[in-house]
C-alpha cells in the first residue's frame, strides 16, 4: 500500500472518529446524557469490533474492511468476529478476492440509487475451520439470478446462498 493511500485512510478514519466525538459533545452540551451514553457505548462496541478485526492476521482483508465504506457509496458494511485471535494469513488474498467478486455482483444486480447493507459474521468453528456468513439487505429485482451468480464465484470454496424477505444470505467456509 502506498503512503498516499495510507494517509487518506488515516484521514478518513480520523474524520469519522471526530464526527462521532462532536456528536457526543453536542449531546453533552444539551445535557442529553442518555444520548451521550448510547453514543459512547456504540463507539466502544465499534472499537472493540475493530480490535477483533486487527487480530485476525489477514492484512489485505483488514484493509478491505476498513476502506469499504469509504469506497462504496451505496453499500454499507458491518461485521462481527466471534474470536479474539484467528490466523487467516494463508487465506487472506483468497478471502478478499471472494468478497470483491461478491460486491461486484451486488453492484451488477443492485440499483446504484439504493442503499444496500452487507453484514459479515466471521465464526470460528474450530482451530482449522472458519465460516463467513454474509447477509445482503436491499432490494434486488433479480434476486434468484444474483444467488446463482454468487454461487459461481469460487468453485474451490462453495458458497451457499438463499433468498430472504429483504435480501440474500450467503455462507462460505475455509477448512484446513
């Protein structure tokens, strides 16, 4: 990653953090302590989630996640990781490639004037089995076709997809 890209990433991150702190400060100055507590708790939860992200030892995937919401205007990413330490270095590039292909399909089948939510849950089944569950919330006119395209992303890592009332759920696993 080039220095310019790192600086832009840090600037975006710092900008977002300052926005959150200014909102908290605003609620505090209006003496809305319930809102202050809610925002502080949400910020703490977000920072804990980032700490878990940084502990998965997959630098390309970590950067992909951190940059995602700044690079994609109409797709919002949220994630959760149920483990404090996972070593995904051997699968790092493959994971990023698979998620990039998934996002391309969301863009292809989605409407760029609508907002989509991509929620990723990383679940450690065992020391050698990691599961990724992705929920894609949003309106797709051709949801069945989207699912078929998602299933064809990687023949080496089967992706299981199904329709939901307001989107699609996908799951893929890595075992080694």
